[in-house]
C-alpha cells in the first residue's frame, strides 16, 4: 500500500491567496474608515446640540445670548482684565447649563484665561463637549492638553454689517480696544436678546467648527491642507466695517481665495481654539468665527485688520473642520445642520447675520 504526502500550496497559489486578502482589505478599509468618521461626525453634532441647549437655558435665565467676552458677572462695572489678559468668554458663561457648575464657581472674573487666578483651574481643564472627535491634532497651541473646536458666530462680512451675529462683546467690556468701543459706530454692539434675531432662529448660525491652531512656527502654504486651514494669510485689501456692502465683501473673498501658492502665513503660531475659556478684543480667532469666506476656505487678514494676525472682526475668520465636504453648524433654535463647502456665498453670509432681513429657506443650505 503506497502512501502519498499531503500536497502543499505552491508559491503561485500562496501569492493568489495573499492578493485576494489584500483586495478584500482594500475594499473593507474605506468602509470602516467611513463608519468611524460617521460616528465622529454624529458625536460632533451631539456636542453642538449640547451647546445649543445650554445657550437656550442661559437665555431663559439671563434673557440674552452669552457675551463673546466681557465682565457679565458685573455688567455695570468698567473694571476687569485688560486686552492681553484674554477676558473670560461665552463658554464660561454657559458652564452652569452644561452640568459644569463647580467649574463655573471656580472662575475668577477679575482675571482672564492666562491669569494665575484661572490658569490652574479653568484654563487647564479639558471639556470634551468642546472638542470635535475628528480633530486630528492632539496638542493645543497654548496649554497642550486643552482647547476648543467650537467657535461662536459674531456675524457676517464686516462690510455688510459688523458684529451682526448673536454672540458679540458686551458694552461694558473694559479693554478700550479701538475696534470695539470708539472706532466703530454700530447698534449691534453689546449682548443681544433672542428677540433681535429677526431673520429667524432657524436661519441664524450660533456655533460652528474650527480646526485648532498649530503649535510652533511651521511654515504652511495655502495648498497644504488641512494645516493651511489652521492659520491666517495676509492680504493687501482694506476692509471697512458697515461700508461697501456685498461688493466689497466679494472683493475681499476673491483676494483671499487668490493667495499665492508660495505665501506663508502671517502668523504661523496660531491661537485658534487655544483658550476655550477666554476670548480677546482683537484676536477673535480664539473662540469665534465669522461668515465671510465659505466653509473650509482660507482665513485671511485685511491690510487694516483691527487686531492683526491671526484675525479680527473685519477679517475672514473661517469655519473649518476635518469632516469631508463641510462643517457642522449649530443654529439659534438649537438645531444642527451640516453645511457643505459648496454653499452659495450669499446664503452663507445670510446665515451669519441675525437681523439683516435676508429671507432664506432650509433647502438653500
């Protein structure tokens, strides 16, 4: 009786099996990645809904939107932290409505975010509801372990209407920054109530996303995405506030979109999202954005920026994210919508203002 040895795989057969496994992995990996991004995007939407609900509860209690920054603990006072001390901002105001009352009680309103009074309590504390899961950078530009990806809407393009969003500085802000108290004559300055959102709460943005800034002095070029979306680029265009209208706004956007491919950012070390608890009279990149350039476009600084790099209220401080194709936006009615990068510019502008009289429908965005 003869015995036969078991037949082994030939080299060709082994290569075929490996090729089949590689093809299966190539087919499945994008699906797995897409599923993970869908989960991250869903968590991001949930974060924005929490912020929107907190703001609604704040409005019910205070009868106004939270201020971008200012001494709201004592509105009659003109004393408080100076410009460079990053006054406590909107995120601190809504802490009690986010189940963060102990952290709110630890806030010292006589100092700003980097003050020794707050830096070891507020500023060093990470709040997960303020961080988008799709953020790929894990080191903040200031305190490396804490930052925010959610920024308040302070308005549409400055040439059309400055400070036209729902979250703006208080009249009592003590900084004396010229772009806020003296150089700008506008009825929109100061905290506002929900009754001022005459364009409709479902048509007015409240919060959106913004990628955090870079830690260090990396040279980033306009086409080097996504890091180019984390910095601000200098233009030679002058941007006036409440003057020039849509034509002037369009000219500035065109100048921003045509930044030379070899230009490095004006201010590589960005403070975008650096201090979730503090804002700044000039550098609104901290925890605010505007509806100037469309989502995931560049941020650009005007020749007469009222805060200089990395951006102030008459610059393009753009909503950005790592979500493919757009950004999540929370609205004044508490809803959250995904806004595509391809949204019409005039519709994006209209979503940024609370009382400019624009009439838009949900199918336009």
